[in-house]
């Protein structure tokens, strides 16, 4: 899959998409989907960070389950 890059001044191009875990509804792990999504559009005063790792704790999991 080829990716278009957004222009910017750094020598490393910013991809137009990213991988994300998206919730598809209330429930357990079966309601989490790992997929490619468009990069959010930045507004004035916002920055883009590259996240190398993330996690969920029991409170967040219980909130998803309901």
C-alpha cells in the first residue's frame, strides 16, 4: 500500500494515515478493532506526536464492558 505524505519542513515525511485501535461499541476486546485510519487534521496551536506504545488498564476495560 503506498502512502501519500503531507508536506512539511522536516526531512522525514509525515504519512497521511496511521494505525489505531478503534472502539466499535460497548463490550469487551471483541469491540476493539486495529485498523488504518486517516491522520487527524491539525489546527493552529496543535502538535503531532508519534506514540511508540500505549496501554489500557482495568478501569478502562471495565468502562468498555459497561
